[in-house]
C-alpha cells in the first residue's frame, strides 16, 4: 500500500476533470471513459474515439518511459481473477451506462439522481469487495 | 474534433498517471478498509468534481457546442435494476482488480501484465452487455 499523496491527487483530478469538461463544453458529449472505449467496438463514430485513445496511450507511454514507477507491475490477485474482474467492469459499466468518470464525475457534478445512485452503489460494493479480498489475502 | 479528442485523451492520461489512479494498488489502498488506508482517491474526486460543477455552469450559458448538435438535456430520473445491477457488477470488478476503464487502457502501454488481461476481458464484457441488453 502507498501513502496519501493529496497534491498529486488534486493535480491529477484537475487534469482528468479538464479533459472531460473540455469534451463536454466543445462537443456536448458526456464522454465518460467506459463510453469512449466501449464505442470503439460498438458505435459508428469511431474516429474521434480512436484519436482520444491514441492521446491516452501516447501520454501513458511517455510516463512509462520517463517514470516507470507511475505504474504497478504486479497484480493483487491471480490473472484469471483479473480477467473475471475485467469482464464484470465491462459488462457492468455498459449496463449502467457509465463508470467512475461518466457517473462519478460528469453525472454527480450535475446532481443527476441516476449518477448518484450508480456512484454510491459502485463505491459501496467496491469498498466491500476490496475489503473482503484484502482480508482473504492477509 | 479529432485533434481535440487527442488532446483530451492526453490530458486524461496525464491526470490518471499523476494522481496514481493508474495503479490498482493505490485505488485498492482506498477501497480496502482493512489495510493501510490511502485517501488519495478522495482528493482526485473532490478536485475533479469542483471543476465539473463549473463546467456545467458554463454549459448552461451556451447555446450549442462548437463540435456537436446540442448539449445534454436534464438528466433522466429512472432508477432501475439495470442501473443498480450494472453499477454493482462494476463495483465488484473494480474492488477485485483496482482498475476502472480509463486507467486500465492507459496502463496497456506500461507493460503491466494485468492490464493485458483486464482490458480484453473488459471489451468482451462491453460487447456482451450490448448483446444481452441493447
């Protein structure tokens, strides 16, 4: 586990929010990440989504090159369980139409009832799940 | 529009990397109440929400977006099983792996083995959801 890094958290949160806010103001899209990535495989307007993901990967690669410790190397659970988790995240976010960015940031900030319900649900269940898994592992 | 998307994707990834949210260990440090608790995620959310409140204010004062037809109308009020069930499944996956969709994709270029497993599985989940509940 790591220590609290409030300044990094605030700086990163501001950048994430500016990214989503610029998309909202310039395009009128509530462009959450599960929607952008999901649309790459299921929607018709793939071009701008591909550019968005290209920007993500380029900056990710720059961080990986300059500051590799920005990323984790190992996983907390075995890889087959990571695969199940990925399946649940993909399925669940599309079913509920949003993830941490779409519901958690875009929706919550306009006091959308749906987003508040979704966010409290995935945060609550996320805390319970992570705490149970942590207890099993410890 | 495409250049804008490229820049926004870049900004998102920079934010995810700087805040540590691309590290499942840091996200799980927040979600797992049994370990050494790490509140960084709260600071990320608080800072981002503050910006978004302002963004919605700006949207209110504008007529139409530069690169789109219209701004979203008032949010839907429908709370159904699909919303709550989907969010619950997402919460289980998030609590297990510590990845949500954006940071998982950014991590692909870091060589983190778990993201190579997580992202394809997530894409399968997305496609399945579209099939099962279009």
